[in-house]
């Protein structure tokens, strides 16, 4: 038997490939399915099953494309409804895969169709549990993502409590837990950076599996402190229930080079968004006026989904040379299928032809702190998440979290100069670019963000980095 985890850092998402005696199965495939087809060919096996643990909200799965290309059967648990053909499995139904088997265990709670898959070896020994968003390493799936459900988050949390205790906790401790997500995903609150663990260790360390936790306490814990999900989540759920554009079609259109003259015309058309995917340093040094920055060397796809409100938005790209395919692929993973191409020759082509260039000033962390102390900086902004802010911030610096940037910039005055920081300098440039594209012209990025600020002489000054500004 072959068992391999394909882990995608940007989405903090795990896909699983299992092969035995000429047959293979894929659990929760990504949109770009050719990698699984190529692997099956390499192993000389046929992909016969595609298992979904649930209808994912944070990415668009490639199950329909993969089924079309391989003839494999899509399997989803009870309560699933789709616009494509699939096998609706029953609780405890067994699927033979070569000499091994996978048993569907219905575990409603994260969503009502959510299911886990128990892998048994050729002797019937229980080896691994693919838990989707039911059980993470250190956490469980949030109960507020079901689309058009008549059940409240509290109702779903109650279902999840029962699923964990009745279906998962009775399983033997030696089983390896393989979840759909790890740290960085918005599908849970406190996921571990580890991507697998023994069930026994999770019973000891995961609060959600504590035998002393009552159902009422579990519901309270699970439904408290949940940040609002990104706007694209429900759209991805509906895409995963339906038939979407082929990934081949999306890629073919998106990786089309656009000559400078045509790109300039499109950039001036309000129907198009210029998305610059270079580094923060490159973008602040020079960019196309009105363009947004969301860099590939960060959580690119989740921020695209959180900030580009129209999932059908026509996008033209400024991309580092050689990374055009990567950019379009990562857009497609979260359902942004309308990339229309990229600037041929990259930003240098724009700059070297004498076209207008927009810049964003950078401030060092020490200059920022000194400016706060002497009063020369009057409009500082912290763009981190509320939890980060509450755990420590500069007294007097207000929070304008990036995930709510479209509402936050409405509070800003176009005549003011704003000094903007995040944790390390990635999110602050995103915020600055969107603010500038919306008429807030005087923005200054604090290089290195809060991490650099804490290493300045701030700790010896009146402005104190703390969660308690009364200290």
C-alpha cells in the first residue's frame, strides 16, 4: 500500500493519495488534478474513487474534473446534494481499494454531510483516519460554515460533540489522524502546525476530545470567539456542489501574455482589476497606479478570497517572471477563474516604457516609534487580526484589520497621512495598496511591522507594547 499526503501551505490543506494492488483513491483533491493522474500513472494504478470529506468552503475541489478525466467514482457522505453524479454513501459503508479498504464514518457537525474515512489494511487492521474538518490536530472544525442550513452553530456544535464521542473516540489509539487542514486555515481556531498525529495523543492533548468536557461546555467553547468567515467561503461551497469551468480552460486563459498596449487599455477599464503578485519591497518601490498588491510569497489565495469581493472579477496580473502558472493556479484554487492574462515582460516593461508609476513610502520601525513619541505621526494603523491586537499592541494605535479593509478605508480621510503596520510587512502593503487605489494617497508602510517595532527602543519609552495600556 502507498499512502501519501499532499500538503499545500498556502491553504494549509491536505489531500491524500492511497494506492493498493492496481487501484488508487484521492481524498479531497485540489483543483489542479493532473498531479494525481501523473502519480497514478507512475505507480501503474487506476484511480477508482474520489472521496470528499465534505463540501469545502475554503477551496474549490477538483473532484469533478478528476472524475471526468479518469472515470473514477465520486463518493460523499449522507445529506449531500449536488448537480453532478456521485455515490451517496451510507454510514459505515465499506469501499474496497485493491487489498485495503476505506470505511465511511458519518460525523455531522462541521457540516451535516461531513464524514471521515477509516483506512484498514489487507488484514482488516485499522491504520488511519482521514478526518476532513471534523477533527484537526489540536482543534475541531468550526460549526458556522454550513450554507443555508436550518441549524444554528450551536446545533451543529452539538452534533459534532456527539460525532466525536460516539464515532471517533472509541477508535484505537494507534490510528494516525490525517486532517484536511493545519495551522493557517480559517476552518478552525487553534490548529496545530503538525499535519498528522496519533489518535491516542489527540485524546490526551486536544481539548475537544477531553472526557471531562460537557456538551454544554463544548458548545460554548466552539461557538465563542469565532472570527467571521471570509466572504468567498459560501461561494466555494456552492462551487463544490456544482460543475465549474474545467481547470484546463481556466489555466489556458489565465496564462495568456498580454502586450503592454493592450494591458494598459484593460488596466484603465473599471471592469478589470490589476493584481500585482510580486514582493512587498518590489511593489512599494514601484507599481501600476490603481493596482492591488497580494504577493505570491504569502497566504495569497486566502487573501484573494477575503478581499476581492466579486468572485467573478476580471483580473489581469503582474507576476514575477516564471510564476505565471502558479499565480493562476492559486487563484483557481479559491474559485477566481476569471484571470484574463498577465503583463508580458512584467512590471519592467511598464516602467521602462515611461508609463506612470505609483510608489508607497516605507518607514523604519524606529522612525515610526520616534514619530509616535514626538507627535509627528498622527494617524497610525494596525492591520493585524483582532486576536493579535488583543495579545499585544502599541497603546493608542487603532486596529483597522485587513480582512475588513473595504469598510475600514471608509473611515479614513483622503487628506491625512497614514502609517500602516501589520506583524511583518505583508498585510500592511496589501492594506496600503487597496487604500491608495481607493483615493487614500498618503500611506506609509512600516517595514518589518510589529515584529520590528518590538525590537526598537519602544520598550524604554512611554508608548508600551502590551495588551494592557494602563500599565
